[in-house]
């Protein structure tokens, strides 16, 4: 009788371990995927800060005095998030900040769409006014929602393989 209970307990423990490995694997993929996205976006913008500022200006959401600080600063924020996620340091915080930034991006894109403004989002460089036939708001919002789901996963399950968080953990 005791042997049956021990076997069941061991089986449940193995199942939890398997589930944990799957969650950790998905988290690792989400962390690295978001790192690539932020690095790509940041590098595309940092090489042309004037274009980044123009992309911010095109949304018509900020006063002109804030356009350049935001346009010039966003690439550095994106690159900082990319670096933190790449090395897996402060994963939950980096994921939460990623989620907040993605919500701002989603809201901004939805705002220009609702106001009938035709722009390229400037998410990966470029940006600014385009003809109405060249907008892709639904695709851009859908893409960012997908990235938001990755960030949400990491907020909930931040433990991942090959991370500094894992090396620094004391438990």
C-alpha cells in the first residue's frame, strides 16, 4: 500500500518537473524573442534620431517640446530592455516594462487609426505620413498584442534557462 502511494507521488513529481521544463522553455523563447524585437526596433531607430522624432511627431499625441526627447530616447529604452532580456537580468521587471511600452504603442496606433491619420508606425525605423492605402494598423496592433502576450508570460513565469536571474537565485 505504501509503495503504491510512493509511486503515485513520484509520478506526480515527474509530471510537475516536465510541466516546469515546458514552462521554462516557453519562457526562454519568449525572453529571447522579445530581446530580438527590442534590439531590432532600437537599432533601427538609433541610427537616425531625426527620423525617430518624425515618427513620434506623426502620431500628433505629444506637444512639440516632447517630440525630440521621446524620439531620441525611445531607442535607448528599447535597447536597454533588449539587453536585460537577452541576458535574463530582472526578467520580470523588464517584461513588465515591455508590456507597458507595448500598451503605449498599441494605444498610439489605435489612436491614429481612430482619428483617420495615415502614418507608418515607425516601430522598426522610418515612420511618418503615408497614403491611406499604405497603413497596416490592424496588423501592427495584432503584432504588438502578440508581443504583449510574450511579456505577460514572462511577468507570470520569469524563470528561464541561460539567464543571470537563474545564476543569481538563492533558492
